[in-house]
């Protein structure tokens, strides 16, 4: 129980760090590159996915040198707070690499479509309630 509490606090600390990094990106990227495209989210997602690929490979090939604590801090914590798109992309890539091409396609398309439906559903619900 104490170990789980400790690991949860590691994830919490990492997620806070990732969230702050995301906030800083959202504040400063539009000032540096003022465009109508959601460039901050785009850059955060691409950088987060690249970092997830680097870390996943490092842990897979040098995992014996890395602790579970470090993995949770950096992947679930920091990258999870920075962008959940990195975890989504890693899950899709792992499905694909394991031969689950149909599952990967279903996961990607289902996640995108149902997530958009969820956002629009939430918007419609709250606009209906609050108007």
C-alpha cells in the first residue's frame, strides 16, 4: 500500500510538471507564432509523441537500468500531464507492431471519432442547460 501511494505521488508530481510545461507552451507559442491554427496543441502533441517514442525505446532496450519510478514519472506523469496524445499514439503503435493492424485502425478511428462526439455532446449538453 505504501509503495502504491509513493508511486501515485511520483505520477502526481510528474503530471504537475507536464501540465506546467503545457501551460507555458500554450502561453508562449502563440506569441512567438501568431496564427489561427491551433499550433500550440499541435506542437505539444508532436513533441510529446516524439518524447514518448524516445522513452519507450530507452525503457525497452535499457529497461534494466531504469526503475519503475522513473518510467512512471516521465511517461505517465510528465508526458501524461503534457499531452495524453503521446500515450494514445504509443498504444496505437504497439497494437500495430504486434500485428493488430485492424485493432490499431479501430482504436485510432474510434478514439478520434468518439472523442469528437464526446466533446460536441458535452458542448451541446452544457449550452442547453446554461442557456
